[in-house]
């Protein structure tokens, strides 16, 4: 019985660590070309996320807004897609 428990625990530990991979640093914004726009964004993110920066913003106060193509959905000539999903 103890051997069965030991094997079960050992198997659980192996499976737990089997999914762990070493942390690798990836290129931020990999699809962006190097240039002023990319560097400005990277500098801004660094300034607001680095605790020693005078521009630091705590994580709870950070807000990010994403859109599809550079325009706000409300600027489109058609109804907002969310409304279409619920009403259409």
C-alpha cells in the first residue's frame, strides 16, 4: 500500500514539473519594425512599470484600451460590433 502511495506521489510530482519550462526572454513587439514609434512605446512602458521611475503607475491603476485597426469602434460608420453580436 505504501509503495502505491509513493508511486502515485512521485508520478504527480513528475507531471507537475513536466510542464515547467525555463523562462526565456522574447522580443517585445516582434512584428514591429525597429524605429521611433516602437522605441517610444517601449520607453513609455519602462517608465510607468519601473518602481524607481518618477512616472511609475501601480498595476491596479493601469488601464489599457485596444482596438482593431487604429480607429475607435464608435468611429465606424456601422453599428458597434458588440451591439451586433447581441442584437444581430
